C-alpha cells in the first residue's frame, strides 16, 4: 500500500509525555522511545498496528504536513496500562544524495526525535492488523525484527506477560541492530524485555554485525542458521505463527535463511504459502 492510499482525514491530537534515547551513548544510531498521551477522545489500537504521524509543514508542492508511519511499540492499554497513551520507537533517519554524498535529515523522524515533552503531535490511524496475536496460549510465536522492527514485538511480549500471565507455547525472538552493541530494548541501559517474558517459554537470539566498525548490518541469516533445527521444527508446527518486521532487507535475509533450511526456494515458498493460507504468517516491511 502506498502512503497516499492511507486515510488521514481523522487527525488525533496527542501530547508527547516522554522521549528517551534507547541506543547506547557510543552508538552511531539514535533510536528513541516516545510515549504519546491522547489529548481528547480515546484512541483504540491493538498490538501490531501502526500510526501515521503528521510532521507540520509547510513543505514542497504545497503540502501542509509530511506523513510517515510508525509501528506501535506498546500493548493496547499503553506501557502504563492506563489506556490513554501509546509508544513508538523512532530511528533518526537521513538520506544520502547518491551524487553529492550530502546527508539530508528525514523530516518525520527528525521532527519526532527533536520533539520535547509537552509538544503536541498529530497522529492518524491506527492502521493494519497484520500482527494480530493468536488467542490460543499454546501457540508458538516466531518473531524476527531487526532495528526498529523490534517495536511490535515489544508490545507482544509485554502483552503476553501482563494479560496472559505467561505463555504456554514457545516464544522465539530473533533480533539485531546495526552496530551489534546497540541492542534495542534489550540493552544494558534498559533491559526491559527481560522483565516481561516468562523464562520457561521465551528465548531471544541476537544477530550481531560481522563488521561493526564498518557499520555493517547484523547477520540475521547466520543467527537463524545457528538455530536451524529448532527454527525449522517450529516452522513445521501447525501451532506456530511467524512475524517479520523491519526494513525490506530483513525480509530478504530471512527468506534466504529459510530457503536453506527448507532445502530450496520452491520448498520454502510452499511452506510459506501454507502458513499464509492458515493465517499464521505476517510481514511488516518498509523501505
Ligand atoms: C508500516 C511501517 C511501519 C514503520 N515503523 C517504523 C518504526 O516503528 N520506527 C521507525 O523509525 N520507522 C518506521 N517506519 C519508517 C518511517 O515510516 C519513515 O519512513 C522513517 O522514519 C523515515 O522518514 P523521514 O521522513 O524521517 O525520512 P525520509 O526522507 O522518508 O527517509 C530517510 C531515509 O531513511 C531510511 N529509513 C526509513 N526508515 C528507516 C528505519 N526504520 N531504519 C533505518 N532507515 C530507515 C529511508 O530508506 C531513507 O533513505 C515504518 C514504515 C512503515 C511503512
């Protein structure tokens, strides 16, 4: 779906309650956890949905705002379970001009990363139901999220802990971040995922960058292959739900690993088709 296809006619006003850097100080990347409090009527959403953010203009071509999407990173009642807020996790982005090499700040992400508590932020949505959690507590969850792709899974894991009081199926999270030390939401500064999961069923596997000094992306492919036997067994289990989130490159690396585990491209496509047909496969990938 193109950005221009999203309905942005209903705009909700929110106030930025808090903004916190969640990447370590020595990381080149800046990712922030933002909590937005609803100003007027309640804003209903579920885990796995995204919101639109309208960065105020004016901008080129007469646009009054710049619209971008962000995955909701809190459970449906908010991080504090009071029902009047939501959280997002935003990476400060830049685009590089191919010819001049010049770096231009991304409008929406820089607007959000520069915002201070008390600022008003206009949002739209929520959009999408791609990442609906299964009701059945015996279900296995296989989650793959690199960089900001971890946001929807944070909501899942918090929700499992709070609402369900533990989960009976296996929960597996493959995650990673560009610098290897920058382990979103699982870093030493804020080991908050560790507070929420039930240790008996939850395991997280960190993909690290083969060359962090060159800023190479984490090796998700290797990380999945290192856990090949269990990953593939889970993929065959009719109780398993698969979720992939993050940049398009993450999806590509996941597919490559699965093709090896399945014994070929076609074999993996067959498995994926049956997962999709039974509503057990969802992707949330962005450029
Ligand atoms: C469904 C959906 C959910 C999304 N969820 C999130 C989210 O939870 N957190 C988040 O930070 N972004 C998320 N994004 C990306 C976000 O919508 C914006 O594209 C991003 O913030 C850049 O917007 P901008 O206006 O700042 O810069 P733009 O000028 O639009 O882009 C600047 C550059 O940043 C790159 N870029 C975009 N997103 C990322 C990213 N997450 N990590 C690294 N590079 C990136 C772009 O390819 C481009 O080269 C999501 C996108 C979609 C479609």
